């Protein structure tokens, strides 16, 4: 028979840990040392404001803008980059020898042609996420960039949200040992998308929104990820056509991950992330994506870093900044398209799993299905 003292063994109990200084990790958006880019932006829809504000904050020159509706491009220029040219044809940006980098913010169905043309014109490219809807098309673009000697990166801006970046760097530095688990839980109200074009995306949560978190899992577990099982359903009382509740279980080599998305929570939003390893853990918690507190547990004690910045718009400085640093150093960017295909493969596997009700190996679903 067990005695009362065994409760100390079987119960989940917290013990007092010493407070230690937080390790200084490179979580802030990377900035080039010498490169002074001239950027051309193709597409000036809603999300482009975050891009342009980030570039203005970083001191990077936006030389030209194009949008299908020129007036929208002119409005963005007036607000963020008064000296930028407004081009009548996006090809004029590619023909401009003074432009070094092209930021393509259009929707996926309009992006591939422009990315390919930009690479052929010898431009470095930052593509809005999701990069492509077909892995083989993505591989062709990656090869084209390599053949042309230019860099191709993806605007996975969550990678430089301060808390995600610190957690990733803690894992990369080996501070928590070998990673065993990655768990994210996001509870918020995505009902604002009802009646908008977003409502027509069947996997609005699992794919269009969730790709940020699949990318985070990829940034931690990399090629250890093996398969995904996912579900999605409509929440009781939701107005959206697209399901607002979704979750995914990720199986990896010696590790696991889970993603829970509750997009129909009208009150009391919460966002938590946990990464556990053989020697410690790092977690983040807060009421939303912009307010997060990180705690690092190691054998030495507990650290609570005071992080600076926010996802919007430091994340957008990070994606472009990493691309510019990669150009300057002639290396592959951390958010390079080749590596990003693994994130997309996870998301595509999740969508196929949602459709079939079966676990799907990463890479088996070659394109986004519906």
C-alpha cells in the first residue's frame, strides 16, 4: 500500500525555484550592417500597411509601389513613403535596375507569376505568406532563385514576434535540452471575418491563420516532424461559414506538438505557448498576441526576460531584415522559401487530415486541398 507521502511523487506539484538573470538571446529583428536596400512593393492591400510601416521604422527606402487600383497605392505612399513612385504596371518595378528587393504582398493565386518574373529579373524576393498552394510549384521557385543567384524568403512574421523569437533562440541555444514538446493554445474572436472574403476559405483557421503556428513548430522541431492529425468544426452560435474551431496533433521523432485554435471566443482571449525539453522548458502566456510574458525554466532556476517590441510591426521588420542580412552575408535566410515549404507541408497535411479523418505524413499532401 502507498503511504500519504507518495502524493509528492504522483501529484503535479510546483517547487520553489531560484530566480536567475535571463540569458541575453538574439530575439530582436535582425538588421543589415551596411546594405541600404531600395524596395519595390507589389500589392498595397490591407496587410501592406504593416510592411510599409515596418520599413519606414527601420529606415529602409521604398522606391516604388504598384497596385491594381493605383489610388490605393497612392494612399499608401502618402502615408508611409512619400517619395515612392506609383507604377502603372508591376513589370516596371522589375525593370528598374535601382530596385534590389521586391516585396510581393498579393494573394497566393496572383503571386506565383510575379515571383517567378521577379526572380528571372534578378531581384531578391520577399513573398507574403502562405508562400504557395502547391509544394512542387514552391520547389520550382526555390530552384529558380538558386539558379539565378538571388534570395527568396517568406514573410512568416510571427518568427520575430518577441516571445516566439526568444523561445526559438532558447531552444536553438540548447538551454532546455533536446525538445520533447511544443504546445500552442490560442483562444480569441475571429468572428469579424463573417461576411468578408475570408469567410469563403474553408480552412480559414487551420490553414490561413494556423500557418503561423505550424511555422513556429517547424522552427523548433524542423525535419523531426513526421505526421499530422487535425480536425475542424463550426462552433455553436458562430456566424461564419468557415469553421472557427480547429486543432492539430503533430507527431515527430522523439517529440510531439499540439495546436489548439478556438476562434469563436467572444470574451476573455488567451494565448499560451509551451516548449518543453529534456533539461528545461520555456513558455509564454498573455491575453493576446501583443501582450506576452515569457518564463524560462532551466536547471539553474527561473528566468523572466523583459522583452522589447511587439509582433506588429517588429515581426515585419524581422522578415525583411533577415532577408537583407542574408543578402549581405550571402547565405540562406532563416525564413527562406526552401525551409518554409516544410511549414506549408505541415499545414497541407493538416487540411488533408481534416478532410479524410486520418493522420497524414508531412509531404504526402502536395497541395492545399478543399
